[in-house]
C-alpha cells in the first residue's frame, strides 16, 4: 500500500457507515420492544437483545452485526485487496462508536469476527472456534470473546497475513477496553455464566 488516497478514504467512510448501523436498536424498536439502551446493560449488541426474551431478534442482531463488517470488506475487495483491511477496521470502529448514537455503540465482538471471516476465512473461523472451545470449557461468553479476539492476531500471523494481524490486534485492544466491566467481574468471580441470568448488575 503506497500512501492513502481517495479510494482508501472512501473505503474507510463506507466501512464506518456500514458498521455504525445499530441493528440491535433498529430491530427491537421495529418489534415494539422500545429502546434496547433502556434494557439490561444498555448495550446495542446481541447479548443485550437476548435479554428481551426474543431469541430470534438476538440471532438476527448477531448475524447482521457480523454481516456489516463482512459486507464492508467484500465491497472494498471488489476494488482492491488493499482496501479490505481499511474498510473492515472502519466497520469495527463504526460499530463501537456510531455517530448516530453519540458514539456509544456495542462491544464489537460480532463485527470483529464477521470482518475477520471476510478478510481471511481461516483467521475468522480460527477465532470463532477459539470462542466456541473456551465457551464450552468455561461457560463465560465474555471470556470466550476476549480470548478469541486476542488469539486472532496470532492466527493471522500464522497464516502469513501481516496487515490483518495489525487489524486484529487493533480490534482486540478496542474489544478488551470495551469489556472492562466484564473483566472486572471475571476477576471477582461475579460474571454470569452462559445460560444463567445475572441477579444484580447487568453484564455484557
């Protein structure tokens, strides 16, 4: 990549705008469930949508949040492979900091995984399998997400994709920062396990 030009800026803008679409908020409002930000943790992601009791909406949110990162990458790839990492990174930023919601977005796990799969299916699937294995062993969704995104840069290096390794590392840092409350609860032993409702403060 030889410097940044108009195509790179366009890819970044496209990725950001796609990533900034708050599907969790849109779907729950369309379903007549009100503002998802007033429910549970106040997060717009699939985990909080699940707290409405609508598994279908939670699944749709998960797929759409992952899909918007993938779509950004695929559109960018139609013009140049060099633009894929830029578009994917911008999509993750858009989800985390959507302009429409005063830059208060989700935690970025689904969008990060969707982006990784689209840029390199081996890296994306590797991260998803890491999530699944950790979830099966420890039963913590947040811990699974944290380890999966942390593993992604190393998987990218293993397959020889250095630009993606940088993107995955950047995304992992952001995801870890956004999960600071979950990390605190994990250290205290108060983080709820998968399938168990939290009794006090909201989780992810």
